C-alpha cells in the first residue's frame, strides 16, 4: 500500500461526510500521528467547496487535500478510487443500494473499508458473501462504526472487560435530549429515515440470511434474560422503557457470536431499549410506530414515508438538513445494567447452579450523536485499522466494531474525544 493515502473520505459533500472533515483533519494529526487523507465524491467543484467551507470554520488550510472524483455507479471508477487509499471511509448511504459496490471495489483494490451503516440486511449480507474473500486478501471490512452501533457494541465489550467475574446478561437503555430553550426540531438527517424505511420493509430478508450466516445457534444459558416487548418502567432509568428498533441488538449479537466461536468466551445475553420520558410521548410513539410499520408493507406506503418524513415521524425526521444549533445541543446516553457471578468457570459452555450474585452499571455518553459522536467513532475506527491492525482479529475479514476493535485503544481514544465510557457501580446482589 506504499504511496497510498492513509484515509479517504467517500461522500465528503453529504451531510454526514462534510461533518467528518474537521474530525479527520484533527484526528489524523492527534497523538503524534501524521496520517495522510483525501476526499472523494461525484463533483470536484463541490468537494473543493466543502473543504474550503470547513477549512474556514476550523481556521485550517485544506486547499492541498487530495480530491478524487468517482462515479459510485461505475465499477472501474470505484476501484480506481479505492486504489488511492489504505482505508476508505464510506459515508454514502443507504448502504443497501450503494454499500456493496464500494465494499467489492475495496476488496478488489486491497483496501480496508469502514462505514456507518445501521442496516442489518446490508451488514449481514456483506459478512455472508465477502468474509472469506476479505480474509484471503487480509482486508478489514467493518460496518456500524457510527452511533449505530459503536456506543452499544463497544459499551458491552467495555462492561465485560471491567466486570470482575462472569457476565451473564446486559440490558441497555438509550436516552437522547436537547439542551437550550430554543432547541427544537429534527436532529437527524433524512438518510437515517430512508435507511429505516427500507430496512423494515425488507425485514423478511434477514431470516434466510441468518440461517446461512449462523447455521449453529448460540447455546441457551440460565438465567435466561427475558425480553419485554411492551412499555414498562425500570429501576435503572427514569421514564418509560420500550424496545429499541435500531441495529444495536443485531450488531451486538454478531459480536458475541464471534467471541463465542473464535475466542472461546461465554456470550452475553443482551436486551436493547430506549427511554421515553413522558406518557404523552409514549402514546404518540405508539401511534406513529403503528402507522410506520403498516405503511412499510406496501409499495405506495413506502413512497409516502419517503416523500413525507415530517408527517409520518411527527416532525422528528425531515428532508431539510438539521440546523447546527440543534445538532450541537443534542446529547445521548446509554446506561448498561449487567448481572453475573463473581466466580469464573473454566469452560465457555459451563452452566452456573446458583443465581447471579453481582451486578454492574455502566454508561456511554456523548454530544451530537448523528454528526459529532458518529464522526469521531467513524474516523477513529479507520485510524485503528491503519495504526493498530496488529491488535485486531486475524489478518482480515468482515467484522462488527466490537469484534474488530475490542483489543485496540479505540475506547481510550473515544474517551479523549467526547464519547465517554464509565463504570457507575459494581456491587453484590
């Protein structure tokens, strides 16, 4: 890979991509690093405008940053782009439409690939079809390197590393809020809504995918973590708790399967939820959620959802770009509650005869989940591949963030860049 750029940001003129520019500029030079980077996209003019705009905002001269024009619909153009870098940072979604072509181009070019997909169908299809090729070529392909799903996936890894004993189960509780009296409106980009619409409308694809990807089911452990599908209260957080429909659970399960099958570790049972503070908002969520679910079953319904996100999300999503004031005043927090035993058994398949006797509470917290925390986690994930591949599993393959980065310094570096991992309590039951 001599002569290549260390990092190449694909989709740098998109809403997420343009926010990544300041992070790649800063983090490529942090901690004694001197990594080279460039930007790629369809329009040279727009790429230069993006660099100029961000350069003025952060008071940095970005005029000499390499600019690569690529046609994402053209296989040859994609491969030539990938040949210019060691790692392609892919911000072009929805990934079910554009992701696989970029991954294949990277594999053909011998280039690593990271993205911020929260789409289980895309991620699991890539693992099923491209994992062996990636292994053979020594290439890392890691998806879900943004808010979906590094805080949750690496949060579980962090909890497991800090737990003194054997961790049996973890429940995660996601909360998000906006600070400031004038902060109201959408804090998320339309692309996230688009991915959710396509994801739910093609959910049926996952059954066959998972049969092929995971022919052997994980063993059942006691005590079994009970799933709660109805809204409920919890002693861990304040508010109403409902199942989280995002990719976190799917990503975490893939990580735990890897730890079980490859590293011979007992897998952790996981439940993922998010918190709604008021009963009124809970009712509104139920109404909009029901309508959303029904519409994704029909072609005309999918078109309605894609064309009118504000109506069908209660204003939470919009085709308009979120304002900088709103996204900069948005925070997230995931609280982790885990239970297990003080004692460690020697075999991953051993069953405990006694009830859990210890619990742990952790927290991952950050600002601007969509375009701050996501940019930091994405860029640092790519940097881990360039600088700490010796601490990553095997010599290549398709991985989740938890499996790929568990032994790297990613958690430490995220703590230094606004996404904090903390243990709140660890006590006997």
